[in-house]
C-alpha cells in the first residue's frame, strides 16, 4: 500500500489519497480507518461499478468489530443491511435507486446518529450528506486510488 504522504493516511487527515494494490490492502485501509470510529460516523462511498466500495465497507465492518465480515455483502437488492459489532453498522446501497423520491422513501435518515452509516453510491444523495467521503478509482489490475475527505 502506497500512501501520499504517510501521515495523510491517519484517520484525522483531511484529504489523503492512498494507492492500494489488492483487495486485501483496500480492506485493511478501511479497517484501520474504522478502528478509530466513535460509532456515529457517516461514510459516503463513491466509485464506478466494481471499484471496491463493498470491499471498503467490509473493512469498515471489520474495524468496527463485526466478527463475520464474510457476511458483509452489497445490499443492492435489499437496499439496507445491518451488522452488529462494537457499533451497529447500517450499510446502504443506492445503486438501483434512480429517483430522489425512492431514495427519500428508503428512510435512511432514521439511521443517522444510531450507529455507523455506510452509503454506497452516495453521489445519488440529494442534497449531498456531510460525512467522510471515500472516492475509489480503479487503476490497472487490482490497483485502486482511494481518496478520503473528512468533513
């Protein structure tokens, strides 16, 4: 995993960009970030299909104490998955929702303040939500550029 610079990968940094070279490295980056969470965070994941948003969500779950991270999967059809670890994790996937009304009707706002909220395809939120923004861009092979911005 290549960080630019090393200090920027710390959870308090404002905008680190990290290059990971495997799913395992992407997972570990998210796990390390989430291990410092207090249980009220909002994580907004964006990136193309297959970029690694769900792998990142699994890492967040691991860092937040979910024991069976293999159970963490993309909620594309269920829309919301809930996992229990040190904190409750609400994993939301907006991929199949196109209209603002569909997203609003999901009731995801009810989860705010109740645990860690992880939103895949967060760029569909209108208005945008303030949280930890994670943009994942695919590179050659398994390489990913992960940009993390804290509010």
